[in-house]
């Protein structure tokens, strides 16, 4: 069995540094942490979970609550879940995956049964019914998402408001004055899901600041739904030359329909997507996009949860700054060409 000392020797650091990387008790430079994690993987080191459980009366399990809804893009949710699981194993924890739409009942089940030492919650709504229970328990938790009121909570998320603003600013800077937003399915907004609502707030705020006319239309995704939505957009705003898409299943149908209508991308219409890089680069037109940092969100959530479990993590909100990558789908508005 590989020992902690062997990991330290392999990584060229002290044993205490390896311990700090595993526990999160001290800040370690990114380079050192990566070197230690690489050694852990190469040597196959596993912390002694049994000893930790006996010492701390813990299960060494983290519950991950990730409702798998048909109106959300499941690959992103699962990428976050995989990042949570792999990071948790680095710290000696296993992950219990709860995929049902149980809401508060799932929180009660975990806190009342001792199934897990801590919880990570995804698919966070602005007024999430699970939050009063989290605030009323001593069990550590982290949200991957940001509710309307984050007081007394630890949250990790992309800065969705800044993401929406970045998309509008990019298109406005290219001369586009009429922008349509192809949003998530209507049910996502009906639930007041945090990421969708905050993106919309950022889009609208930037539109006001830049003098852009903005039209938001939810869309179920798929060709038929996108065809109806696009027809509605051009009926209401014939001068639309810019699109922001926050709906992965609508991306390719939108591009196909624009081609059928004889609207060239980006010569006639520009498209900016909020989506994983893989979706953006594999589209029929390489999309200008703001990526969703799924792996970093999962990793940071676990790191903050482990810090809480070790007794030195406080409540905080961590918002990851968005970055826009310009590709082939965005260009000057036709009138500005």
C-alpha cells in the first residue's frame, strides 16, 4: 500500500504539504497542488478512509443532489458530477448521487439518516425550498448555484449575470442593435432556476446600457420548436441581426433554419452561444461562445466542502468570471459592414 510519505517523495514536497493538499487546511500554490495530485494518481494512493471514519465518526460520503430534468442539458450536469466525484476521491470521500426531484425530502433524508457527512446541491432555484433546511442543520453543505438570498450559505457558480452582459457587449460592439435571446425551455424560467434568471438579468442590464433592443424567447429545443420560435422572432423584430443562445439543444436547429432562410452566419446574422466548448466547436458553424466551467465548478465546490468538514471553512460566494471566445459565428452587423 502506497504511503503518504511515498507520495511526498514522488512529488518532491514534504509530507505535511501532501496532507494540506488532501485536507485543504492551508492554501497551496496551483503548481504544487497539481504536482501532488499527479503523484497521487500515478502511485494510486488512497487515504485510509476507515481510520478517518473511526476517528471522526464519519461515513466519508458526500451526497450530491442533482435532479436530472429533461428540460436541462444533462451532459453539463454530469460533467459537474464527475468533477465532484473525482475531486472527492482525492480527498478520501465517496459520492452518493441523488438524482430524483425530491426537493426538501431528500435533504431531510440525508440529514436524518447519517447517509453522508455533507451535501452538494445543484439545480438551485432563486427561492429554493431546500434552503431553510440547510440553514437549520449543522451538516456542511455547498450549492453549485446561487439563490436570491445566499446569507448563511456557501455557493460556487459561474457569474451568470456577467455572462449575459458579456454576450450583449460583444454583439453591441460589432454594431448589432436588435438582439434575440433563444433561452432555455419555459419550465426552467417557471421554476426561477438561478442560472437562467441571472443570465437574463445580465442580458437585459447590458442591453439598457448599450442601447440595444433585446427580445427573449424561451424554447423547448429541437427543430420544430426552434422553427416556431425563430418565426416568432422575425415576425416581432424583422431587423434582428444578433442571437444569443442559452439552450444547447437549440443551437444546431437554429443554424440549419438560418441557412434555409438564406441568412448567412455571420455575414447576415451573428450567433453567440452560452454552452460547453465542445458544443461550440463541433457546431456546423464554429460558435463564438462563453464556456461553462463545469469541471472547475465541481472541483471548487468539493474543496470548499472539505474545508468545512475539516473545521476551517466559512460561508462564502465564489463566482467564476466568464470569458468569451470569438470564433466564426459573430461579425459586424450588416449595416456596419
